[in-house]
C-alpha cells in the first residue's frame, strides 16, 4: 500500500507544495511544530532514509539545503533545524523547522494552527524565495 507521501506525490492528496524536482518534493507540514515547518521527501518510496542509494541521499540533502535557505528568507528565525525520525510515515523524509531555541525541535510540543489561506500564502512565499 502506498504511503500518504506517495499519494501526495501522485496528486491523490493535496499539499502546500514549495518545490519539486524529478526526484524530490518539499511541502509544508500540515501539523507543524513551527510556522514554516516543511517536509522534504524523495519521490521514490523507501521507508528508511539510510536505505536510499548514496547519491540519492546526498541529493536529498542538497535539495533540502535549497529549501531551508528559502524558509530562512521567509520566516524570521535563528536557523533551520533538521530532523530525521522516520517512524510516523513509512517513507523517508526530512523535517525542516525554523528555530528560535533547541526546544523548538521537540516533537511533543503543541502544534501551530494555520488556516488554509495562511498555508497557501506561506507555501507561495517560501517558493518565491527559492
């Protein structure tokens, strides 16, 4: 069965897309830790990030860097935190989270609530900063 991320890639489930290439897609997390929390995923459905072929893993990180720089231009923060947990969805992915302090990357924190309009505007703004 396809993961929710594969269904997003196929367009079966909508997302707030920031960037897309032949191999990767970045979109806003709809249950964000912080405003601007973004997920970056390979289009190839692989459960565990360290099972990705070396070049694809390296390229995923380079793509993530470009997205992180665009988030930094959009969201005032000290830096962009990166997390790879991989337990919540069986599809390799990277979390990019704007940080003000180390506690901002705690996944047990309450989530930020945004409207559909706020998500859409935020995704478009981050994309324009790529």
